[in-house]
């Protein structure tokens, strides 16, 4: 009914020489077709090289401008420009951008709208902090972020949306949510979408936060976990492939 996805989030890594080797190694691993959509959210300057070198692969980036139109906006890269480069997907709402780069709700919603209208797939990231989880607020926080998404996506655009649940305390820490906690949050997200008349059975909800080759299969067994958004482990072709295999 819905596709599984495994998406590598390279963040601010690595330099161009190593990036070329990494993407080549990843694409070589995927010579055989896998029953899973694989994508790479690469650093922005590598996007054109990546889309032109590997046109049959799904290349994404990690951010997009709030500016919808072309114009005198020094330093900005908008969704239309990315689409014209062959970029297929963009991460929006990642906690690192929300926390370190002042991506507030309004900016996140603008980025979602612009990316969807330009024809990009949006990987919309949600997740609670450790303090929020300890206060019993995890579900409220996450469903609030889902409501922000619902407020800006039109009915026809949901097919371009992938959701990633990434508890902030699990990102880059080596600590993951338990499979039960992940399943529980994913099921709540799906129910909330359904209550809002969105065909949630068709929407992929990925887990992210220290997903590794060693723990991927515990998440792939959860009925509502449809894949993974992978940071650190996506920088090693073999580890990344092992995660793909767990979800394929
Ligand atoms: P991590 O990052 O796998 O290194 O925890 C995940 C993410 O931030 O998307």
C-alpha cells in the first residue's frame, strides 16, 4: 500500500572527493533493484554533480529557501532552482535546523509549501526533546508539528510527503527509541492524519535517530515504521546498504 524509504542525511559531510567515492560506492551496492525507495540528502553544492552522475537515483538536499521566486536574494537557493537541477527531495523541519538555524514554524511551513509547489518530495521531520519526553509531552509535541504540516498541505499534495519521526535525544547519540516507542508514536501520527481526513495508510512514516546496520531490523519489523532517515550510518556505503536490506 505504501513504499518503504531509506534516506541518507549526509548533513555537513564529507568533502567533495570523499562524497564522490561514497555515492559511487552506494550506487554500486544498489545495482540490483531493491523493494525500497532509496534517497540521498547531500550537501547543496553536490546536488548538480549527483543528479547528473546518477540520474536514475533519487537525489535530495537538506534545506530550501523560504523565498518562492527567483530574484535578488543573495545566498538563497529556492525550490524551483533545485527542481531545475534534477533534485527530487528535500528535508524540512529537521531538529538541527529548528534548533540551530531558527527554522520556526512559519519558516518550516513556508519551506514545505514552496517545495511541494515546485514538485519536490518533502521529508517532513518531527520529534520531541528529552525534556519533553520526560514531561510526558512527546506525543503532544509531535502531533502539534504534524498539525503544522496539515495546515499547509493540500489534498493532492500528500502523495509528495514523507514524514520522519526523529526523537531529538536519539539523533547522533547512539541512543535509539525502543521499537515499541517508535511503533507507538508512528501509530499515533497515522491515526491523527486519518482523523484529519488524510489517507494516512498511503503515507510513509520513517524513524530516524541513531539507526545503524545493527538495529535497523528491530524498526523494520514495526508495522507503522516504513523506513529510516539515517545520518551517521549513511556515510558508510556498507552500513547504509545493510539498513536498506533491512527495510527492502
Ligand atoms: P543519526 O542522524 O542517524 O546520525 O542519528 C539522523 C538524522 O539526523 O537525520
